[in-house]
C-alpha cells in the first residue's frame, strides 16, 4: 500500500459516523446537569433524519431553549428527527460555525449552546457551550 492510500484510509476512519444516540440523560460537567442525547453512558453519538427517540426529544428541547428565537416556529418536542428538526439543526450549525449538514454529531455538539434551567424556572435559562459549563 502506498503512503497516500494510508493517509486517505486514516482520514476516512476519523470521519466515520458515530453510533446513533438512543436515549436522553443529564450530562454533568462540573456542578451543572444538562439534558442531552446519549448512547449508553456516552454523549459521543449522532442523530439525523429518520431517527426517533428520547435523544431526539432532548435535542429538540435544547434547540428550542437556546435557538428558538432563530426558528420560524419552535420545534415540536416529539422525538421525530424529520424535516423541521433537520432544518433547525442546519440553522444552529450556521449560527455556530459548524459544517451545515443537518446532522447532530461531534462538531455540532461541541459548538452549540446547551441550556440549563435555574431554580426550576423555564424563563430563567442560561445557554452556553459544553466546555463553558465545566
């Protein structure tokens, strides 16, 4: 095998899709609990058109919390990753400087803001990137 072929294989392996998110749970960076998509005990997962799960509901809720003002209408939190959720993810990706493909994955997860209610009050929400919650 030639060196350029090895480099191509290595770069392709880095861009392979992660497993689909299958559930929602609270991720706890520092003392905060952020409701977000999971697979098993990991946040390292993806969502895309056609997925239907509680993980999608968590993503829809977070998009509504932190990006709802940029959408024509807030998303129905129904767990269906259909055309409206895909378009909302594209809007989020465009706003945060991620590649715009309509899929939720590592780049989008790292760049988007995640909301947390304070004092159990839905009007008292703070949205920040994951790294800023730690």
